[in-house]
């Protein structure tokens, strides 16, 4: 998983609760991404950040929030406003100066709403 | 946990045979393509990439072919092994660095019969 850690691996949430998923990287990559993956579907972009203290909404940002206070960290909060949060969440990083668009992925967090 | 491979098209091959996994992409301006492999419960792993100025690129036991005329990408795996069983998906992007984002296909499940 190349220096990207996600925790926890499994997370259970009661309806109405906010939960925060952690993503940390030691690759010194500028950009970090959060994707959601559901069975039978491709990766869908939630939020991304290309520089500290700045982030952009992806295709399905509603019900989620992020912060990028440090280059190494990009936590994702799943709020109670997200109506169907059960999914596999993937964090990725990219070296923007590398001339390639390859993204490196963490091991993922599986969130289940009880 | 529920597999992301559920509901995806499945390619079943005999161990030792060659596998060909196909991907149709949508953006005729895409100029960089990646194949990822995702094992159950894990994050995607980079397999091989190709730029649009090439039509073929070879790696260890894998070959990627690009046909820009029909917007088609394929991944060939030689002498398929049980460890190759996974979900495979392609990704495309236009441009590089901060001005680009990857778009991911839904994926195909490769099942290797012993």
C-alpha cells in the first residue's frame, strides 16, 4: 500500500452519528483523494486536496466533509446527512510534480451503518 | 464483508491460459491510462500504464494495448495464475498534474480456475 495508511479497517456507525476516517501518507505527495466504492460500481470521487488548507468537492461530496491541515493527513468525516454511508472508502495520493497521473491507494476502510 | 466484485462482469479462465480484459473509455481527449488490480478487501494496486502516444506497452507477464480509434484499452495477462484472481479496472485521464483527475471504469472480475 506504499506508505498510505487508513484506519480503522472496519468501522460501524449507528444512524445519526458522525464518524471520521483517517488517511495518512508518508510519500510526500501533494494531492490526496477520497473515493467511495460500492459493489458493482466504479470508484466515485468524494473530495480531493492538492495543497494544504485547500480542498475541492468531487462528484458525490454531499454528506461528507474533509480537512487538510497537514500535507500528510486528509481525514474524511461522514456526517449524519449522508443517507447511505455503508460502503468501502479508499484514500489515494498523487505526486503532482511527477508528470504522471498515477494514484496510489491505501488499504481502505469498510464502513457499515447499523 | 461484501465484495466490490459483486454484480460485475466476470471473466473465468483456466490456470495457465492467457487472459484478456477489455475496457472501453469515454473521453477521446484522454491521454494517459492505467490498469489497476484490486483483491478482495484491499485497495487497488497499480499494474501498468500507457500514454496515448503509444499503442502497446509490456510489463512482467502483462501487456496493455491501446486503440485510440475505437477508444479501447485491453490488459493481457500471460499464463494466468490463481493469484491473478481479482477485480481489474481501467482509469483514464486528460492532462497531467493538478489539472487532471482520473476517471475509473467499473471493473471486471477475473476468476482463475485451477
